């Protein structure tokens, strides 16, 4: 708890005589700041937030009432005790002071002994309040760590076993919240994913969320059908629910051998299906009924056949019902339209892109609800092709796709990193020096063949063979050479480079011999 001698008191009065009296009486007990008008007081408070403000009312410019109101509007001084010291002694003046946000009111002329007593009392109350707030904040941080620890953080085991990849984010509106997501390896041929949203926010919602996510994981291992998982989960939650809380919940079961995806929805936001070669669409038609109201509910089942490269985006209403400063809603139409721009991205990139879309839309508006996103994407097999626009952003999309593809093919991390550097260097130079038009496209293909990894880049720019350079050292040191190719960087990260001109197109192949992840390489 902060000691009284460490507390700072801001004294605001336009009469120097009053300032001198107050400074002389308080300087031995507290740290002091002074201001002789309202505008200066606000500047001082912003620069060095005080623990208490002694405030005159009648001053030139901003009067004490307005200074008090403005201090209450600022987050850093909203809870700072404010005591008016004024010669205005009418009840109306005192009432106005308290309505402006004051904690105390003392009329002039005052006794210094009484001022010191009231100052100590207000500072002790604030110190105790701050200590309680800090204790609560510490406990909430621990609660948040526990809550976040219950969510799936490392998806690697699921990705390697089931041929998919994941990207997830959860951002509570408060320290803890009621949104949840999870992934469960229910059986060798059955991967269960779910995402839900408990009614309300804060600690009650987080406690209900812990119960829901724990039950969901247990049931997913016992029951194969998502609609039956929801029915059992609903019965368990509704049978003992004295608080009357409920949770919207979406459950999806993926079978990697057949690429079948079955879904059931309990009042949750409809997930977005993002096919590899089609426009995005809603994965289910109906919302269904939330869990926890009553026992005996039944839920609708939806079956889909996924293809390599398809993605499913699960999200909470903190996405679709996010508001901007103009109180406009992000909405389902905007969500579906934005999702169309995520095609070809990795699962983590899709999640990050959707979060960025929401953040750009909401701008400075405060987050009003918990927000969760979970993206599942089916691996693309041992070969992947992409058409990239001639922009730096599209180049990085290609790099992200390579990293996802290489991870799915169990390429060692070190080799993946080097391949990503080589692709970024080659693709950037093709975009900057060969295509020079954002409307043009660069064709990129990745392929895992035995113990080798192949990257192929194809463009219709002017003929240029980067392998014809005579001096690798000089080229690495001179960015102004034709084409601007950092060929030395590329060769450090691949084992061979092959170029050919075919049908008016430049075709560049980069080949990397792979070693096992356990190798010293």
C-alpha cells in the first residue's frame, strides 16, 4: 500500500496567498504540485497524475467545476479524490460541486488542521482502494492464465495426425470472458472442434465456460455424432444451472480419410466455409437453440465434403457484432465479403486477417464483447499451386502458404525457413522488376518429391535468366544490377537453381534436398 508521504497532492488556486498557506502546511507530509488556473491544472495532472486534488472553484478561464468534470473524464484521473476549497458556501454551490464529481467540499476561510485531516482521510481511502484493486487485478490475471491454459494452444499434434492446420485467437472484453474454443482428438479417424459463447462476460461467464469446455471434451471422446454431443452437453448444463446462464455452441467433426465434415449448431453464429476454388458461403443454414435452457433438446446435423485447401472459419459474435465509433455493426454481409479475400491463406493467416478486418472496422471504438476465431484448413496434399498478384502483400501470402505446406509435409523447420527466404527473394524481384503491374499474376507451385522440395515460379515478364550472373559476390553487394536478384541469398538456402524460357514465360525452379528433423543439419 502506498505511504502518505509518497502521495502527490495537486493544489489549484488562483490566489497566491492561499497557495502559500496550503504548500506550507502540506509540504512536510506529501509531495506537492501547484497550478494557478484550470488549464495549467489539467496539464500538470496529465503529466504527473496526482493522488489528490485540492481545487478552488472561482478562477479565470476554466472554473473548478469544469476542471473537476474534465479530470473525471480522463482515465488516469477518473478515480483521483477531489476536494473543493472555496469561499462559495451556499448549498447550491456545494451540490453543484458534488454533481461535478467532487469527493469533499471545504469552505474558506479554513483551518489548516482540518485540511490536513481531510487530506489524510482521502489519501488513506484511495490507498486502500488502490490496494484492493491491485489485489483483484492480480487474481484476475491468474484467472485469465488458468482460463487461457484450458484452451488448445499447440495444434501441432492434431495437424500432423489429421492432415489439417489451425489458427486461433481469443480476446476477452474483460480480463476473463465466456468465449471458448477447443480441439479434441476423439479417435484416429475423428477430430472434433468446437467454439462457443457463454451469455454475459467476466468471472461468471468464465466459470460457466470452464464447465462447458470440460464437458465438451469428455463427451467428444464418447460420442461420434456432433448433434448427439450437443444434446448430451445441453442436458448436463441444463440439469444443474441455478444461475440461468446459457451458451451458444457449434460442434464440428472432421474425418480425415473421407474428408467428411459433420456439424451441429446450438444457437451459435453460422461458420463460414471457404472453399479453395469457390466463393465463401455459410456452412450451416440454421442457428438452432442455445444450451442450458432445458433438457431434452434435439439438434440438426449438417454434412459437408471438404477438399484439399478448403477452410472452415468458426467465430463468436464478438466478430459479427463488433461496432465502430459511428455505432455501425460489422455484420454478416461484411464478414462473408471479407472472407473472400482470404482464399489461399494459411489457417493462422485467415484468423489474423479476419481479426485485422474487425480491428480496422471498429477503429477506436472499445471492444464491447468477447471475441474468438478458430480456423480449420485441410492440407493440400504433396503439391500446391498459387496465383499471386504482383504486389508485396501477395508475395507474403505465397510465403505463408509455403510455410503451411512445408509444415504439412513435415519439412524440418530450418529447411522451411530457408525455402521461405528463397521464395520471398525470387518472388519479390519478379514482382518489382519483371511484372511491375499489380494486375498481373505470378504462378507459384510447391512440391514435395521424395527427399526433395521444389519451388517453381512462372511469369510472363521480359526474358531474364538470374542464373547467368558472373559474379555472385558483386551481385550480393550491388542492388542496382539488372533484375536486382540476391542470387547468393537464394543459393545459400537451396541446392540447385534451374531457369528456362518457355512459350514466352520465365520458369525458375528451386530445389532443396531435405534431411530429417533429427539431423544435425
